C-alpha cells in the first residue's frame, strides 16, 4: 500500500496543510499498519475489513502500546480510509466504526502556593531582564493565561485602572483581572525596563526580548525553567503546570467548573473536574497567589456585549497613561 500511503501524505501536506510532526506520526502509524496487514496477506486497501482493523487495534494494546498512541493510530487509520473512500478507490470504509480506546485523564500537576512564591521570589532584583521576567511570571501566575496569549499582548491590552488584561483568542475576548502585586510588577516593567529593551524598535507588543523583538514562546519557556531550577523546585516546570496551579487555586477558593473553564481557558470539562476532585480529596495548593485578583469577578470574567464595550472604552482611556 506504499503508493496509496504516499498519495495520502501528499494530500495531508498540500490540501490539509498538516503540521510536519503530525504528518510524520501519521505516516509511521500507517506504514506499521500496512506491514501488519501484509503479514496477514492484505496488500491493497479494498481488501481491508473492519474486523481486521479491530483486531489490529486489540493487538496494539496487547503489545503494550500506550492508550494515547493507540488513539492516534485509530485517528490516522480513520483519516486514511475516509480519504480512500472519498476518492472512490474503495467501496466501503472499513474504519468508519473503528473506535479509539478511552484515554484516562491524569491528575493535573500543580505547584503549592509556597512553591509559586519561591519561584516568583527568584525574579526579584533590578535590571531590565529581571523586571521583565518578574512581570511575565507574575502575570502568568495571577491570570492563568497561556504563554501564546501572553506573548501576543500589546501595551494597549493592559488596563491599570481596572487591574486587568484583555485577551482575544479565536474571536473571543476575555477580560481577566489581576491583583496589586502583578500591577506593581507590570508598572515597573513598563516604566523602567521596556524602554531599555525597546531600543530603536516601535513595537507595540508588551513583552520584548533583549533584542527589542517580541518575546518568543521558546524564550518564555526557557525563562520558566531557569527560575524553576533556581527556586529548587523538583521536576521540570512547564507553563501548563503554572496554569494548572492557577486553576487549582480558583477551585480551592470556591470557583465552579464553569468559571474555571472561562477564566484560564480550560475547555476540557474532564480536566477541570479533576481539579475539583483533587481539592475535594483534601489536597491544597497553599492559598492564592498574591498577584491574583482574589475576587469572584477576577475569576469569572464577564462576557456580555455591554461589558466588552465598557472594557474597550477603559482601554482607550488608559492608553495615555501607559
């Protein structure tokens, strides 16, 4: 089936614009399937049956493959045979009723309140880089924003009178509040550090690297790992762990699952329920980060049209003060 797999790969690359890493995984999965089918005497797609595919999925499980790996194999297999059916090369889709095994959700990894404070303490100091790093980490820990959202913020997205930032993702605007510690860190960064980092650039992006260019996702990750190691926190700290820690503090403070999904953008209800389960079982994160808003309004951002207009007017009014 090498020829058919090659055509499918080109289709994914050119028509679906699939990411190269995902494409490599799909091709590897499908080649392994083709090898298994060949050992069963099957050489062309129209000889494949739904029974054979179910047998293959069961075989993968017996081989000790991770549930997530088997789920990806099922996804690539379903995509391939749907493509073959749409192209008219097979009469029936043998993968149409193929189901992935249920993936068990792992309990989210979080830092305690003490660990978060130790992490932030390592950012204390003077100099443009230190002030920038503290402002970025304060904002992440206090709002639960994604790194990809933070690095896209502009200076006009910060509303100091309202102690909030406005984040737009996927056409949806969220207004997220923060506390006095985060406000102070952001003010110092904007007043003392950003003009030095800006150099000759006229960028409106909030956070800049030492070259005056927008902070990259990779650069932010390195900063988090650096301060995590300096704070002596065991294990590798990722942005997701910091976001998890933010979410856990909200649940610990009484936020419901719906507000948790809205505030930090956790759309997966099974994950948000896992936070509630952890804390319901007696696990604690050690209290709210001092930079957090600490109020119900800060945890559950409003989204009505009137509130959005009010927030827009706020930002416009505050621009001259930034």
